[in-house]
């Protein structure tokens, strides 16, 4: 059974989808938390003001836009920021949105 | 009579408002057209796939987010990209979104 959900290739990244993902403050918070720690994290370890099912939806939107990669370790669904891929497709975008200065606004 | 509409100060720029402005493809197109030409332009000179009244709304959203400055020259409402202000508030964001590479996606 294939448990790894589908991910877009870098060549299929779409700026509209990426911005639609990042315009949501909860989803932007997930990206920022991944950027700040620099480590892959299980879904349950994020500090989010939404229910588990809503969070699952947000992770899915981020994955489908190409912002995160999801994979399983045992029963934990892990999330990795696709920084290299994003930097390749949209140089500077992640940096601009995840600096402490931007986040504070 | 004051004909210049209100504009936010840089200190009041809000990333959420800026992203809500930029997530719309028509508004992003206005910003890109201003960035590419590097000149202030009257509302009527933009190549936009919407009605005049809809375009007016889009210009207003961009102005209220701090992305453009609007002023009158005679009866023409001019639009200027607030690049310096945006670069100060969110370094790299405009560059990331208005490069030909990003626009092509």
C-alpha cells in the first residue's frame, strides 16, 4: 500500500497555488515554524489554533502547492519544508515571508 | 477639496493585507506591470481583463495594502508602485513576485 501522498514536481509549481496556500495565516504559520526550526516535524508538534482535522486540511493544501513534503515515520506523518525546490521555482519568496521581521507584521 | 485618497504609512503595513492583495491575479498583474515599466501609470493604461469599475476596486485594494500610491494629474488617476516602502517592510517580496520567472508561472 502506498502511504506517501502525491507531491508536485518543481516544474509544476504554480505561483497562484503557492500564494493561495500562503495567504492563509495558519498555513503561513506552519511554513514559518518549519523554516525557523529547520527540521522535519510531525503534524502534531505544531502550535496551531485549529482542530486536528482543519490542520490536516491545511497541511494538504501546503503539500499540493509544493511548499511541504509529507512522509510517514511509523504512524507519524512528518512534514518537511521544500525550501530548495521553492527557492529554485520562486527565488527569495520563502525568505521574504519567513523572516522574523515579516512574521512580526 | 482633498482628492488624494488615504495611504497607509510603512509602519502600518500588514503582511496579511499585502498577501490578500497579491493573491489576486489581476492585482498581481497591475503590480507586475508597474514593476516592469518602472514608471507611474494612469489607471486606464493597464492591460486588464476586467471592467473599469472592477479595476477601480483592485487599485483600491492595492492602495490600502500599501502596494501602490495613487494621485491625480488633471483628471487622470496615476498609480505608483511603492517599491521602496515595500522593500523596507518586506525585503525581497516584490522582487520574488515580479521577476519574469515568477510571472511566467
